[in-house]
């Protein structure tokens, strides 16, 4: 089966009825890029930059030059394909050695963009490094855990400041670099127009979206059985985000685990999703699902699923989608 999948590497990801779909890779380090290309990824949809910061000896954060080298390495390795670099998403399940986290509810605490805005010097350093890498290929900046308009505005101001500094120093970068948001807090999905007005693209982080919508710690095994991507509330949040972003003409992807689950590929296609970002190991299997998917059949059936609030009915209907 693996051999058959490998043959799909160069096959364009197009549904049975001729609709193109973009398949991107999630990476943790630049070293993951060759594997992403091997799987036929059209680019990097999520570079989890925190892995450059984690597990470092001596409580030391990577400086601007070191970060720049790593981002540039990824950009060059992807040979002109877009690389979406997510700004530091530490805290909760991804602790940083240099931070003393004693929060009672780390998932609800000072993580990701909240931490970055509380440490502006560190954030600025990362933004400068990312911008510098944008001179070497197509780079997009993705900001995690946004919920408030002022967080978006502050982040954009920081990017503006980083650009101004580089300009003054005569350092090259892409002036038109796109800035996007992870949609992974239910408040963000529900207030998407607030984001659409300010940002260029969106990536739905279903791992956290499920955690926050269902109020279950994603790393607590005692509530793992409550973690359900098919909960009707979760599906509504995802479908709404896709529809609202598309209506505004903005790119929207899913980059959480759901994007790499072949049992959910057709459901996401039926919701209108055309951009999936996942672990490279899942990419060819998802592509196979896409090649066999018939949107004129799947789309109306998915609309029907979205009207259901009965978990058993939804689960059965999603199974039905597999054989359509
Ligand atoms: C997510 O939350 O779905 C996501 C892609 O980000 P992470 O898993 O790194 O939190
Ligand atoms: Mg997340």
C-alpha cells in the first residue's frame, strides 16, 4: 500500500471533479523539509518555531542570527514553495526551560502570543529573524492563540517596527510578507470578521480548538475520551471559519491533526476546505482520498451532516462519506 502511495508523489492533488487542493507540511525543524518535499508537499503550512527554542541547555534562547539561519535553511530547502513560520507557541504542553511556569491552568495562561507580547524584545528578535529570511523565498508569518483585536493590532505593530528597523539598517526582506492567525480559540472562530479585517490568511488549529471548545486539557489522559473532533460544536466552529474566510476571499487552512486524518478528509472538503497542512507522513494518504473525492456528491451531504446535532448520526454520516 505504501508503494502505491509513493507513486502519488508527483500526482497533482485534484478531486475527481477537477478541483485543486493544496497539501502542505507541518514541520518542527528545517531538517524536516526534505521529508516534506519527498511527500510532495506544496509548501510548509506550519513551521512550529518553538522547537528551535525548546530543550536547549543553559536556559538560553536562540539569538536573531541563529534563528535567521534556521528559518532561511527551511526557506531554501523548500525551493521557492511558501513557508509559513508560526511565531513562538510555548507554554502549556510546550514549556520553555527559561520560563518558570507555575500557572494552575497553563493551557489558559501566558502561552503563545500572550507570552510573546509580554516579552516584546524576544518577540521582536524573532520577527526580525523571520523577516530577514523572507528575502530568500516566500515566507508567511502565522501568529498562534490570538483572541483579542488588541493582540492582533499589537502583533502587527511589532511587525511594523521590525520592518522599520531592518529598513533603516538596509537589511533586505519581503515588504509584502503576509501575516495570518491560527484560529484555535473558539472566540476567534466566532468573531472571525474582527480577524479578517486585519489579517491576510488563517489556519485552523483543531488541536487547541477542540481543547478549548470542549474544555478538556489535551494532555490530560483522564479526559482523553472526551476529546472528540466530531462533536457538533467543533464541526460548527470549523465550518463557520472556513465559510466566513472564503467569503471574504482569504486563504484558510486546517493545520491541526484533523487535516491529516483520512477519515475526515471528505468531511473537510465538504465544508469547503481546499488547504490542508499535516505531518508529511500523512500527506500521500490524504492525497489519495482527495483524488477519489467527488465534491458534487460530498458537498450537499456534508451540509446535511452540519445540520445534525446528534453525535451518533454524525459519526454514521461521516462513515457514509467514506464510501461515496
Ligand atoms: C493546533 O492547535 O491544532 C495546532 C496545529 O498547533 P499545536 O498543535 O502546535 O498547538
Ligand atoms: Mg495550537
